[in-house]
C-alpha cells in the first residue's frame, strides 16, 4: 500500500511480509525457521525500524518533507534510513567511524544519503556524539536506534506478527538473534509472548577466535568479524527483563563458515545470519525435534564483499 507525497516521493506505510523458511543444513540436523529479512527493500531487517520510526515521526508532525534525519550507524540501519528518506523526500546524514567498508558508503550515497566520518578509535560512541552536535546545528531529527523503544516495537508489531501467521500452528518455542541494538530479539520475544507463546529468548553471542582480515567497525570486543554486536550502548536490550534468557556462544569462525554454507544453499546472507543459525541449531538440540525455533537472516551479502566472509572467493 502506498501514498504519494508532493514532488513525486513515495510514502510507503507498509512493508510486504518476508518469507519464513524451514532451513536444514545437515540431513540429520534440526530444521530451523528462518525469517528471510534480507528480502526487505534495502536488503535488511533494518527497513522495519527505519520505516516505523520515520512514519511515526511524520504522523506526529516531528518531521516533514525536506527535514534532515541523522543517524549513527556504519551498517544496515544507515542504508535502510537512506532508502526510506529517499522515498519520503527527507535529507539523510549517516555518521560512521572511519574505516567502514566502501560498499556500504556507496549504497548510502546511491540513495542520496550523505556521509560524515568520525575517528575510528572512538568507535560508534564517537559517531553518536557527532549526531547530537549535527542535530543541534541543523535542527535535525535523530532516530536514536540504540535507545528508541520504537525499535523493538517495530519488530513486535510486524516481524513477530508475520512469523505467527506463517509458522505451522502459530506457535513459537524459541526466538534466536544476535544483539546490536537489541531491537530484533526484544521485539520478536515480546511480540510472540503477547500472542500467547511461551517462547524462550536466545541471545546469539560470537566468541572471537582470531582477528579478521578486515575487522568490522561496528562491533564490540566479542568479535571483530561479526557485525552489529554491541556492548553497553543499547538501552533496549535489558537481559534482566527477559524471562529465561539463554545465551549461546558461537565461535566467530564457525559463524563465518555457517554463513558460507548458507550462501551455497542459495541464501545471499551476511555473517549475522550464520551466527543466528548456529545458535538456533544449538537451542533446537536442547529443546528437542518438536520445538519450533525461529531466527532471523538479517541482511544481504553484498555489503560484506571486502570482509573476511568473502576472502576465499577473492582468489
């Protein structure tokens, strides 16, 4: 469903549901239900939060055509925001640490987004500080993906509902996700529990085995090769508020290898998908063959061409 804004811009206020696919890598291994979020318009699950946050701000009169949106993200959120802003007639500035992969910069610029770089040594925290300065200077709108509760609400209200409509019997026994902002795991868990499922939330956490060839900028000390894994930045993910939370640690080299196996099976995904799938297999083994374990394949592979993931393919 679409509506048109002045100037020919398209205001999309509903994303089409992404498929929920049963995925099994080993003949005797468990089948995991994977939400194929890489099929969203910008290629990631972050389209959910970008669309939800911006549309809510538009309805409430906090932004309008021509306004400036500023977000700190070196990855999929900036790409999703750039796409949404292009469709809604908004100016977008992505603030990221120096060293981010060039393919992501090109994708943001292709949608008309602007790039501001902060010192790499300051990490994403430095980028967040710069968004505050720019917002004051330009009277810009800050989505604040790491602290905005609408991040999780987007997944509770759309992703979780789609899963319940798509999965056999409408029941979910466990939801599995890595945590960047935490919006995906928190939102999915809240959404399925609100529908009556007694689901277990599972945090997929990478464990670093060795430094990568091209370390990910937007990662914490858990692993420099798995994107989106943060520590002590998000206020959305509060482990103590999640009943029966399980943490599954996955070696980052295992996550990378699982990602490559998924690609060979026709899933054009990034490293977070391998992390999530490996953790989901672990949980399915604990819960038994009847359990319906759901995870997310968050984004597409093309934003990782210059990272460790594609090292064997570069020759």
